[in-house]
């Protein structure tokens, strides 16, 4: 070898600020994170410019998938006795329904939780016929107000 | 690098005046690399799983069916969507015209400015996709917002009606629009 190997200089980088920032970010994400409620079926939401926020609790979700199957899910509050103490337990309940059983299911849930919001979460590729039948069922059961979940669309 | 130096022989190793001689501290170096690794893993986990934009909602308020509202024919704007998602529009009992792409909002806005009492009737084929309906309602809400800038009391009147064979016939031109219906 003609060239002599250069002697390396030991470089020490002080990582303390980086680690500080990393921890700050970590704390930020840990405190702000909200986990998505588990979905049994994935739904690709349609996009709109609507900016109404979804209510955070007391929601009755009606999910319509791409292949027009309908499912209902809601959070059920139950009182369970644990070691002699009454504890409130929240449990998400999923029910598969069809257009014939939908009305009965919704009415029984509404009887239990009168203030529940009905939210329809339908796949953008679902057939309009299903949604139409769903809306007709809602109207016939005196629930003309409901919300359709959409994703936010950028631009105007 | 990522290490803490705890104690260690201080540069001024003299005793501080107490009776007892200060214990000689051992220089402890804690290797923080694994902790930082875990911190970064957690950070990445939270960054990936967090959802910033909660889905938005669109509010629908269906009118009750058992109260027919009389509407003047001249104020009726009918919007039809066929099974392939093509849109057709007409005023009153005119012949349905195909709607060029992206022109729904300008047409709705123009018609609303011309006729303040306009009622939009939406007829969507059962085989059309659901997002067509969302797009139409979205455009209606945007037009309503635009109209409200001029007239704060403006409220867009629209309704859904079933898409029948008659509508199909009108679109394809097999049926001619009947007057006075």
C-alpha cells in the first residue's frame, strides 16, 4: 500500500438533546393518542367537506361494508359484581344484522340507551340501494336524524 | 455517548471540613443505550398508531314521508343518478339532461340563485355506489354555505326519492316527460 492509512479521530457525539426531544415526543404521543375502536370489518369511507365532529361517546354504529353486509356495534355498560363491589364494565358489542332485523335491533338498543346517536359508517363502494333501505327503515322507526361518517376531503 | 456519569472522583478531592472523611465515590457509568432504544421503539409505536384526524360526519335529517309538501313544478330540480353513476338533471318536467363532470355545484348554485324556493329531488339508482350520494349531499351543503353568505336565513331544501323504472325510461329517452304531474 502506498498511501498510509489515515488515523481516525474518535468522534463523540453528545446524544443527550436528541434523547430529550425523543422523550418529549414520546410523552406527547402517549398522552394524546386515542386508539381506534377495533373494527371487525374494514370500511373505506367516502370523502366530504363536512366538518361536523362525530360525537365521542353514546354512538350506535351501523357499518355497511363493500359487499352490503350490515353490522351494528355499540358500547354496552354493564354492572358487574367484582369481589362484592359493583363495577361498571364497558364492552363493545357487535351484532350482524340484515335489513329485516335491523329495525328491531336498533329499537332494542335505543330502548336501553335513549340518547344514543345513530351513525352510519358505510363503504364508499356499497350499493345505494342498501343505504336507501337503511334510511327508509330509520325514517319508518321515527329516527329521521342520523349521521353519515365521512373522511375529510382536501381542497374545495 | 449515551451514558450518565454519576459521581466519580471530584476534582477537588479535599475533605470538606466535617469530621468524617467523605467516602470515595466510585465512578458509575450507566449505559443508557437500551433505554433509549426502548424509548424510540415506543415513540415509533405511538406515532404510527395515533390518529390525528377523526372522521367527520355529515348530518342527514329525513323529512317524514306522510306529509306531502306541495312544490311548484317550476321550483323542482330533479337529479337522477343511474346504475352506472351517470348524473342527469332537469327542471320541472323538462327532459333530463346529462350532467357534465364536476358541474353539479355550479348548476345547483346557479339554479338556487335564480329560484330562491328551489327544491332538489335526488333520485339515485339502487345499483349506484354510495359515494355518489355523499358527493351530491356534499355539493348541496357547500352550495348552502355559499348561499348563506348572502342570505343567512337560507336553508337548502332537498329530499331523496326512490329511483323507479319511469326515471330509467326518462333518462334513456324511452319515456317522454308528462306535463302536469
